[in-house]
C-alpha cells in the first residue's frame, strides 16, 4: 500500500520534490504518493504544478490524524531560524516524516539519513556521511565521505561538498557552490551561489565569492 505524503511548501522546493516523487512512483521505485501541499500563501484548491494545495500549516494535525506522512521544504536564506521554528512547532513525529531517495541517486550503504531527508536525482553521497533531520540534497549535488551534517540543511543543485566536514543546523549551501574538505560551518550559515569555500564559517555568517569571503552576519 502506498504511503500518502503531504509536502509543506509551495512553488520551488516543494513542487520540485513532488515531481521527483511522482517520477519515482511511475518507475515503481517508491511507495510514496503525493497528496498535495500545505501552504499559507496560496488558496486551498489551487494547483501548483501537478498537485493541489490541500490546506494550511495549521491543518497539519488533521492530516497527521488521518495517517498521512510529511516532507518539509520550507527553508529560506537569511530566515531559516524562523522557518525551522515554525516547522518544529507543528510537532510532527520522526516516524511520520517521509525519507525519500530518488532511484537515480547514488547513496553509499554506510550513509545515514535522518527522518524526512530528501535525496534528489543525480545526487552522489559517499560513505560514512550522516545527514540530520529533514535535510534536502537537490539535483546533481555531491556530498563527500565522513561528513556530519546537522538538521534542516539545504544543499542546492550542483553543489559539491567535500569530505571530513562538520556542518551545523539550518545551513544553506548555494547553487554550484564548492566546499574544500575539513572545515566547520556553523548553525544557520549560508554559502552563496557559485562560491568556493576554503575557510570555516561561524554561526549565522553569510560567505560569497571565489574564493569565498565574509559578507555579513544574518543573526
């Protein structure tokens, strides 16, 4: 029997993830079936790409009680702390968070994925890496070996993340960014699109450029 999943979010991460789940379902490679989105900005019933908005975030308990599963995609650069607090206030237990790995991704057998993680097509994850709760690895991104990644991290498409890294909670790694091995990235930090990082990043800092340099503190 398929597990019906509700995705928190809207146009962007949520619709992209929903399409990937549907693609995998048609391949016979997942038991997840997208029911629709919970979204506070769009009216109930509106179609977002392939699936409808079926409620607001405040309706989460209703869908929990009806046996649905959940994926969170509501992340934001320079605002992740508030978005994560909003999600945690919904009190969705780990055993109702759907973990999705697209069949076109490579995930080494020793990789550990937290509840609610999403691994999109053409992702590569090397051995002995651990992702926390509700992390998103978007299409074509790469994660090296022996990394430790905190909860609620967003690794954007085509990002290349090296090995032996410690990445905190709520971190955003931008499109096509590259991270050299062996560094530490603090909670709620951001590495901008196309940046090349050869330095630690402290909590809440935003770094951009090639080589990446400190831009400002978002906290």
